[in-house]
C-alpha cells in the first residue's frame, strides 16, 4: 500500500481526443492506484439525457459534487487517484485544486498539448471504432474547444506537458 506521503492525484488537461484517457490508463497501472473516468460515470448515469453542452455542464457538476468526498477519502487513505475528468478550464481546475488541498496529497497535472488537426483525426477514428462512451461530432469538438483554457503557472499545479501524445 502507498503511504499518504506517496499518494498522488493525477489530473488530465487536453482537448477532446488528445489522448487523456489513454494516458489515464497508463497512469493507473501501478498498485494502489484507482482510475475514475468522468465519461464512464456520465455515460452510465445519464447517457440518454446528455444531448447538449449545457447537459454535460449540469451533469458533470452534479457528479463532481457527489464524487469529491470519496476522492478525498481515497487519497487520505493512501490510494492514488487518476481523475480522468477534464481539467480544461480554470474553473474545473479550481475544483481539482480544492481536492488536492483537502486531501493534502501530491498532485500532477498532465497537459496533453495536441493540435486540433490531430485531435479531429483521432476523433473520427474513435467515433468509427465505437470504442468511447460518447461520439463527438466535429461541430461539438469546435464548440467545446472554444472554451478550452491551457493551464498556467499561477494556478500552482505540478505540471507535465506532453507534445507527443501517447
């Protein structure tokens, strides 16, 4: 079992289809590390109700509020967590910062800095393969990407930036 001093909250920032879930799976491979996937939870709980970006914002906020105490407790008890929830806006990262502060754990923000062209190509492939919880159209990609805010140093995260996407 990991000790609280080794416990880490891994966070993921990157555009749709940038490779966040792939990296999350890799990060979750060590013992005593739990992967929590926002897409899996939202799909399981609200799949028929998620139709618009506003739906996503509403249900994601509800999920975050519900899951936060559990994430904090896992971290406090020595389980590292890979939080495969989008950290794509300052506001979403502020929620994650609160988790880190309350759990008093190490953290790592993994920023996948992929260009739109690569993400869109991956998105088309992902949609065709049907391997993801949600199909996202190019128009939806553009709408979501318009809200994307890269992380900045003043947010105080331990940041790892990836130009080569896993």
